[in-house]
C-alpha cells in the first residue's frame, strides 16, 4: 500500500517590498513546505476609490492597491532563495501575455 501525502505550499503576495517575499520563501523552507506560488494579476482586488478610506493601514505602506510585480520577474528573483521548493504561478491571464512567454 502506498502512503498518501499531501503537498503544502504558500501563496505569496506579488506586492512590494520584494524582501518580504524573499523572507516568506525562507519561512516556507524552514517550515518544510513543498512550494511557493505567485499570482499573475495586473491590478489588485481592492478598488482605488476606497483604498485611502477603508484600508488606511495598507495605504500608509503603498500608494496604490495596484502596485504588483510581474510574476515572471518575481519568480526569477525568488528562484535563488527557493532551494528545494517548487516555485510557480498559481493563476495567469493568457490574454495579456504571448504564449511563448507563458510557456
């Protein structure tokens, strides 16, 4: 009988500062997780109209809720810190990217 195992991973925020994402990769390694994932979005989930009013804690750190890194560049930046972790993109939007870039 084969023992079942569950792979566990961590979804990273593709937002500045990049050092926070690198620290989360180190945390994932120390926690013996299997993977880290980044999402590919061109804007954040929070509308700009309510960013300053309802999310003042976030507005003090970021001018806009739409400050996001390109997932390919961020994964390249994190690859040297990943060690044995698998890294990948959780969601990508093929309409905005050429198929060769996605491949």
